[in-house]
C-alpha cells in the first residue's frame, strides 16, 4: 500500500496509521501534509490537502477513529486537532 512520492497513494514520512470499522486505512502523510485514505485491499481512495482551513493539514502526526465513527487528526504545524465523521461505505 503506497510508495514514496507526492502523488495520489504515495507517501512521505508516515506518522500514524489507523483502520476504521469498515476496513479503510487512514495514513498521516507527514511531509506531504495530508491524510490519505486507502481501502482494506490497498487501493487509494482520497486525501486531504495542505493548508490551515477545515479539512486541510500541515504535517499531521497522528490519526485515530473512535467507536462512534469520528476520526481525530493531530494537525501538528497548525497547532490543532481536527475531528471528522467517517463516512460509511455505500
């Protein structure tokens, strides 16, 4: 799952990984300043972007999903935590 680089599904210094209840894998892609989401079989699904707005990241360092379906991300260089509801598969 993933390879080195800056493209979709490529990673640069991972700082956290978590698997949700649906089997999706979330990766804190530190130097690419984004969270990437992969399916359980390793296919790239989506990622966030660098910035300081909602849903944007600057060197995210950790990611966790709680039992209620919320994902928490330590957005290090923006000095904040971000919280999102995980969308179930359709």
